[in-house]
C-alpha cells in the first residue's frame, strides 16, 4: 500500500504589499525544506500598480521577487490581466522561473492560449500520484476584449476541461481567482478535490468542505499564508485539511526593513527618472480635480465631464513633475470612460448623487481600482444646476429624450453608488490610466519651453 502526505502551500492577493514578503518567503522556504513533498502556488493579484516598484517595472520586479519563492504554479488576477497593457502582459513573465497556469483567458484574434501560460499542468509525486492543476480568473466580459483577451465563461471551461483532467490525474486542484461565491458554486457542482481561492480577499482559516471539495483561501495582502495537507493511499485522498498562518506569527529579521525600504526606494528612483514636465507652481488636489475634468473633455472631445475629488490624494509641488509625483497623487488603476445618458437619466444621476453625497464625501474605501483615501465630492464641467434646480448641458436645458455624452472614469461603473451609470452605454479606454492621461495633459499645458521655473 502506497501512502503519502502532500502539502500545498499558497498565497493570494498580495497586491504588491512587500512589507510582508520577507516573512512570507521565510515561511515558504522553511516549509519547503520541512515537508518531504510540497508544492507552492499563487492565486493572482500579486501585483498592484499603486506600488512604485511595481509601476516602474510593469510588474516584472514582482516576478523577480516571486522567483525566490520557488512557486510550482501561479495564475493571474484582474490586477495583472486588466491593469497591464496587452504588450506588458505578454512580457510580464519573461524571466519567471515558475509556470503560469490559466485555463479561461485566450488571446485574440484567434482565441489561442497565451504564450506565457499553459492551460493546465500535471505534476507527478515521488510515489507516482498525478496532480492536475488548472486555473480560472474572473472573466470580465466588458473589459478583457478591449485589451485583446477573450475570457471564457467559468462553467463552460470546467465542463470542457474537467473530464480530460480526471482521465489524466488522480487529484484535481483548481487555482481560482473568482471569489468565494463562485468557489462555493463550483464546489457544490463539480468533482474537484481542492479549490484554492482568491479575488474577494476571503480568509478560510481552516478551509471549508463543500460536497467533497475542500475550499481554501489566505485573505489578502500577504497577511496570511496557506498550507493544505492531503493524505493519500494508493493515489486516492483519504483526508484533506487546510490551515492558514497569520503573518504576525512569523518572526521578523533585522534585514527585513532594509529589503522592504530598498524596493520602495528603487521604484521611486526609477519613476523619478521619468520626467513629465515642469510645473510653474504648486497644484492642489482641487486644481488637479478641475484639470482632470478638462483633460477628460479634451481626451474624448466632448463638452461635459464628471470626476470625484477623492481621486487626487496629494498636491503636486512646483518644479520637476515626474511619474512618481503623479503616482503618489493618483495611485488608482482607473481608466477614462465615456458614457451616454439621456436628459432624464442625467436628472436621475443628480438625484442619486444628492441622496448619497453627504456620506460619500468622507467614505473611506478601497477596491474597484480605487487606491485613495475617501470617495469625495462629485464635480462636473459642462453640466450645471441652477438655483431653481434646472440642469443645463452646455448652458442649455436638458431635453429628456435627447442623448448626451459625459467623459468620466470607469470606477463609477463598478461601484454600487450610481445605478444609472452602471446601466449606461460606455466606452472604456483600458490602455491608459488616469495618471497617464494627466501626464499627457500636463505635458501639453506646461511645456518646459514655455514655463521656466
């Protein structure tokens, strides 16, 4: 009788929180030495462009650090697939020492497997047990196609792939950057032995069994590390358990601070070398807000724009303006968006804003691309409300059935505050972030030849 114990070590949703990386690396390294049979995986969103080192290297710096963890497989989250351009995504893993696994995202125009990822992976253990690893990322139908990727639907992918994996392997493991509700659906419906989850930042300290599937997840930001134990006999699982270890239980080293601060300084220096323009004076966050309204109108060539004040975190100081200062003030993974609303829908939008503005002004939030502090106040350009309540578009009263264009940001389509925007026809420019748009705007507005400091 062949018996064996296999450990699956896992991380997820690191979001470039390098402050936890040295301790995570020690944990993984120690466990890899301690266990006779272990495999290590990351479940996506390892990168986040709010971090200077990540932004400066387009995530390749993260991959270099991840090489030290000796991953056996990683998959991607939306912070890889949607925040990087198609070309940057195609080169993210050029120097990776690990396999990237991704089963439901194909490359257009022919819907082929991306060159940097494999559809699935078969691992054979020391005693001959075969583990099939496949991976699914959240299929953002509205956005991935604009970047040249085709997202396959979850059930469709599993229905096609799972029978093949069961033929080839004894154990099936899913790396799922789909979120807990979807993982629960998959666990209830499909014969998958282990589902290692991510995306919704959920923490399952002791896992969760659903219809024979073991769900596991390690929260977010490297605050926990996961360890799944599989006990097998004759290539069949007898028992499976999941635990997570909080990062605060892992001892710090004297060198940790030097490493962490060094990565940040390196990223800052790289971004500071990327000169944008020269500012003749300080620009407050309020001024940046109004500049963004003008920039959005110009970018889409429309007469109206809408932006929330919380998009701008820091003043921009007089003098040299580099990509670092723009990152510090606009750290978000948020893109320009053009929406079309009828006159009546614009009136409804103002009603939605009025009902919520008082608490949105100070609402601390993260997510949906936002990396600031508070949501802030909604501001418009080209759309005005008179004292009598009448709303004007370019100085003329709205006509209820007439359609109007508004330049804004895709963030407002993903947050649950404005249903009228969520339902509106939209054109999202995924190839440019807000700060990159503002870099273009300031380059044109403050040419070094026109404004000496």
